[in-house]
C-alpha cells in the first residue's frame, strides 16, 4: 500500500514590522535618531491586530515613588492606544472635586461662571472611598459632602500702598506740628514738597 505523505502545518507568519507613523525613535548614546519604517497595512480582523500588539508591545516601569504613583513607558503601540489609556485613566479613576459653587459677592474681573469652572478643576487630596455616594441633594451630610469657604481680597499695587504710607506719615507729622505749635511753613520735612499736595494726599489716605 502506498504510504501517504503527511502534511506539515505551516508555521504562523510573524506579524510584519512597521509603524503607522512612518518610523520609530531610537535612543542612542549620540542622541535620539529617527528610523524610517514602512507603514503597516490595516489589520484584517481583531486577531491580526492582537498578534501585532503581542509581538511589539513593551511596558517598562521607570519609577514607583509610592503605592499611588507610577511612572512607566509603553512602546510598540499606536499613539491612539496610548491616548485611549490616558482617557480611560482620567475618566475611570475616582477623584474628589468641587461640584457646586455659591458666590455671594464677586467684584473681580473674573466672571462667576469662569471662577466656578476653575474651582471645579482643582482636585481635592482625599481618598474617595471615605465618602458615601449622594443619591439626592436632601441627603447631604458630613459623610458625603465637603464644604469650603473662600474669602479672598485683592489689594492694590505696591506703589499705591507706598504712596498711601507716605501720605499717612505726612498727616501724622502735620498733626504733631500743630499739636506742638510749630508753623508748617517753617518745617522742611514735607513728603511731596508742597503743602497743598500733602493735604490732598493726607485726605486720600483717610
């Protein structure tokens, strides 16, 4: 009987090397060099995409200063994949921030809506697991809500403060001379070298 020939299964083809961005950056002692590579064709299906990713994916942990911080680098993936990870971490990692802002008096040049939006972008350094989810506004307690009170006053410029201080000193000197019976015309310690200007500055300081 003729012996049949056994067919050998062909080994799976290795995914082609290439880059969707046209090349990769190589870090060398002389510096960073860009190495051109042919662009990859669009994957036929998900299996081909996963095969490419397994062959080129590389994750290196660079630093972990504590249990909450991690510095790492990803190589061998598209920029869209790295951006997807970034967006997932921003959207899915729970954080605590200001949700409602009540403004009673705002005399600054910043509008109320802009100020409230900026305050909402500031993360609060607290573990979200310590707070209970709020189901309705009527259930606000100290176990699920933090309340902050902000009172800020913006002063004038330093030059204005210096002029105001000089005017205050001039007023005090004038009051001292009047109390001691010294004629203001004979005194040569005027702040602005003019009695009228000294009087006007003293009135403005008051």
